[in-house]
C-alpha cells in the first residue's frame, strides 16, 4: 500500500472565519445571503409547548423524540445565554400548562399566558414583550418553535416575516396533528422567506466552534437529548485509550 501523506491538523488557535462577502453585497450580487443566527444576534421563542396540546401530536413516531428536541433546544438557549420568551394559550382550560422541563430550565422567565388570541405575534402583550426584548438587547434574529407547527409556529412566523424580521422556525421542535399540517406549514414559511432549521443542526450553527467556552454546556443536550450522538460520545470515551487519530488537545491519553 502506498504511504499516505501526513495529515494536516488545523491549529487549535484557529477561529471561525465569516464569509468574505457581506449579506448586503451577496444580495446585491443576486445570491442568497447567509444571514447566520448567532448567540449574539438571536432570541428564542417557545410557543405553546403545552401538555394538553402535545397529546395531539401525530407526526412523530414517538412523543419522546419531540419532547427531547424541545428540551434540547431550551438547554441550548440556556448554554449560549440566548434570551427567551415563553408563551401559552388558554392554559387554564384544555390546552394545559407549559411543559414542566421548560419551566425548570427557565425558572426566572415569566410565561406570557394568552387568553384567546391564537397568533402570539398578534397578542398585544406578547408583541410588546418581544419588541422590548429586541430593543433592549439589540438582537434581530428570531428563532421559534411551537405546537402546533401550523398555528403556533407558522402564523407568528408569517407575521414576523411580513414585518421584516429574520425568522428561523425549528421545525423538529414543533409538532403537528398530521403530516399534511407539517408539510403545509413548512411550505408556507419557506415561501415567506423563513429559514427552516432543525434542533441539532441549529445547535452546531450557533456553537460554530467546539473550542468556545460554551462547548461543555452545549455537550449536555447533544449527549442527553440526542441519544444517537450521546451513544457515540460515550462509546468513544469508554474506549479512549484505543484511539486511531492523535489528539492535538492532549485530552486523550
């Protein structure tokens, strides 16, 4: 067998490089700009993740997957210090209270409890809270999830896109009554210019570099709420002394 050339290891001092072209220049050139959500420019909205509504989710093989995705997204917001807003709809009746894990993760956050208005962005109290949060923090990008995707997520997404906000619906942290609803909602949101994302791909996009200080905290949702990857991580570290590639960080002995 021919000897391979030596591997080229990027220095651990490397930092993330932004695109060479600004979003404005990319748009002017007729390209689709990469308007990247970051921990510094984003807020997260958790809309109507309520136990009564979750019972009706039918587009997942298991509600455990949907719940894990919501909890994972919430843990990411916490790990990255992304401001959040939580809202519920008619929690006093059949829709039930907010998912307990969200209340535990965001113990210091109030829940904006809407009393009839379906679209949270059309609720004066909630919209005032969102506009205040964006003004106070200087953030511009809105990451949103909700149940169901056809109402709690897509309706505010369409309204916010109408008002010019960059919106990122986290489609696998939403649920639907059926696949028709999910398909119609994702189609409408994409056509309106929303950037559809998924929980753990978004987590990678927000983290950007595992060497950053938030990396350890971000490992929690990737390990515990994405068990497929968690098994990979645990399997590796259980057998770390038999690694095949040298570790430039010196962590594996």
